């Protein structure tokens, strides 16, 4: 049987790839709602009630995972917003510059902020505040000096406990961060707070983006809307998607079986003539179909990981991963479909007149 | 050993007309006999062979093997007959193209002895006996026409069947190879196998002890005993 599959590897590969593609689409459709909802909840928790303005092209998933890309925007964008008509809706505007840095072999995060938050305790350009984890790995305490890329700082405070996720962070004035990260006059985030209960938040975000060219304005409301829209589209096309998917899977299995039977008619006649029972031949064909379908279903699940990640980043600006809970369902369904789709053609051909199958042309 | 009583077989042709392929066939073949059935193309030779070989139900009549009508049995019983009691050889060999000579021969043995190793050993012995010891791992495309037919012969006898049925076994062979293959059939017959060959070539039929002529689905001249 394996030699037969190897002999007809091309057609088996094509069928498996088609099935894998269909299954991956169905897996994405099935997992999208729950996965997107969970991820959006996490992100909106991070985002809070404010609006985050970031440079266009920022990978939000990486951003919230504290892996910062090269995207930046001018640090006067905060002032520009204040002076614009939309500024009256923004109560608090905070320009931030985040970056990744290696200090003495330790991967740390630089957070540059203009806000003079008493919690952080830095009051001049030479003082910094660091998270407990960063202090520990660097062996530092309050009052110690730290040299970062040729800039000397004094530790004004060790944050214990640090803000969530900032254990390995070094907080410093924006100018110092720009200098260390070699991004003078640049920021990569603008946090805006305000009461927008009576505003069309999506419209407001659009006005912010118009005022600050090359930016994306992210709000809880916007993310929720994106998810709702995607869910609605998925809901709308769900039935069509499932019917098309099922037809494609059934079609590919039936095609595979008919192809095998058509190409191997004489072989079937021969197997009958040397003592194979019709049952054995049917079993052989069904086994091949089932094997192909299981491989297709597994491959489809694996393929759905990059597909879904791409889908989430492209349409929802978040990273999504498919749910593996569906794997047994899809494998079982593929197996049943393969059984049903291959049984009849396999049975049918064994009922054909063997004299026709074996007769010389 | 093998007896056909009033066997007939009809077909429905493309025009939905009933066509008689065989009519009122009566035949007795004793164990160890070598029988040729000669006739032109379309005379019903292959149909008769497939009926004898438990592959094709007759429309009428009985086919008795050791006194038992093989068509009163289940399909799996008849599959068992084809596996153990009857070996087939075809004009175009019907070897499985992606299998080696050894694998082609050992396939029927794997069904009976359920051991790939033992089946391969038996197939290897047979192939060596038939002069193909150096061709065990060669695929269909790497074998000469004569070698292909010898592989097919080995496959037909691997389960040591009582009856060997051959459908135009020399149809694709040149005269030298025809002689070589027919001498192998003679050898198999000498070692106790009953051999039934259908052919349109009188010279090939002449290797048999008994020759029957088939025309339009009927025996025309009874038997020619040699």
C-alpha cells in the first residue's frame, strides 16, 4: 500500500494539500471567535480606557509583548494634538518612547516619559527608576550609579513591586531615553486619556489619525468593533464556508479514489484474479483515503497557525492562535468523510466485470 | 476434477442487446491435464477462462471443481479458490508496475502465509528456479518481455495451485520466447499442475495434450487428443 502511495505521490500530495488548506480555513473560522475575544480582552486590559496612538506599521502584538520595532513619530505630536480641535477632548496626553536594550548582558526595557510621576521619583535627566528584577540582575540599589551606553545615571528608586510587566524596565526622562536609544526628537507611543462617553470614539480616533499623519489610534472601542465586524463577517459566511469546505473535502477524496480506481482498474482486476476479495480491495482503498484525510486534517491544523496569525495581524492588528480543541473534531470528521466518500466508489469498481478490467485492449 | 455443465454466458452490449458470449459449454478436465482452447478473437475464449477461474458468473449452467459448483459459493470462497487452487497468467502479464519482480510474485503468498519474509523466500526460490535470480529487485520496466511473462508465471504458481489458467500467454512474445515460456508450462504440467491455455495460435495450442476449438461461443470440433 505504501508503495502504491509512493507510486502515485503527486496526486496524493495534491489531495492532501487541498484538504489541508480547506481544513485550515475551517479551523480558523471555528477558533476565530473565542481566540479573538480572549486576545482582545487581554489587549484592552493593557490598553485601559484611554487611546493609544502609535506609528503606523507598529506590530501591536509585539508592542504589548515589549518587543519594540523601529517605528517612531515626532515627539511634538502631543503638543500638536493639544493645539488641534480634537485636543479639547483629550484631558491627559503622555508621549512615551519605549525600547529594548542590553545592559551588562541583560535584556532590559527603556521607558522614557516626560510625566513627572512621583511614583517613579526621577526629577532630573540624570536620575532613573528601575524595576525590582532589573535592579536584582544588575546588583543595584537606590542611590547607586548606572552607566548606560556612556550615560551616567543615579538610581532614584527601585520599584518594588514594579508595575505589571515592568519588572525589567528602566524608567527615565524622555530626553534621556531618546539619547540612549538614538532616537532624538522621536517617540513611539502617545497615551491619551479623557472622557469620551458622548463621543463617537471611532470617529474621534479617525480625527486623531488625520491630525497626526502616519499614526494609528487604538481604542478599546475600535478593537471591539473590529472583532465584532470580523465575527459578523464570519457569521455571515459561516454556512457557505462550511458547505464549500465539506464539498471540497468530499470532492477531493472522491477524486482521489476515482483517480486511483481509473488508473488502477487493471490492477484491481489482477488483485481479484490472484485471490484478493472485493472486501480487501475496498479496505485497501478506504485505508489510503483515510490516511490521506488524517494527514490533510493534521497538516491543515498546523497550517492554520501561520494563517490565523496573519489574519489577526492583517485584519485585527492582533496576533491570534487557533484552538487545538478542534483537532479531534476535524480529524474525526475528515475520517468519517473519507470513509463515506471512498466506500461507494471502491465497492462499485469491485462489482465491475473483471473480464472488462483484465481484457486486453 | 473440473467440469463445466451446460455453461452459457450472455452480455448486454452497448446497444442494450443481449449477446451470447458462450452457449452450452460442456467440458471435463482431469487433474494433471494440459488443455488448449483455440479460437479467433471474440470467440469467447477469455470469457470461458474467467468462468473457469471463478471470476465471472455464468448466466446458466454449473462449474464444478472437485464436485462442488463454485458459483454456489460466496465471493470470498471463490477468492480463496483463486488464491490457492487457481493461478492466472495473462497476455500482458498484469504485473504491478511499481513493485519489484520479487514483490509481484510474493503478493499472493502474503495472503496465504501472512509472513512477508517467508513469502519473499518462497518467491525468491521460484524466481531463481525460473532463471530470474538476478532480477529479483528489478521493476517491470527493467525486465524484458520474456522475463515479465516468467515473473507472471512464478506469481501464478507461488501458492502451488492445482490449476493454471493462461490467457494468450504468448501473445506478446517472439517465437523464441514463446518456445521458452511454453516449455515452462510443459514443465509445470509435468510437475502435476493442470494447465488450461486459451490462444488463437495453433502452434501454441499444439503444446497441449488436448485442444478444443471455440467459435462464436461454442466448441466446434470436440477434442483433439494427442
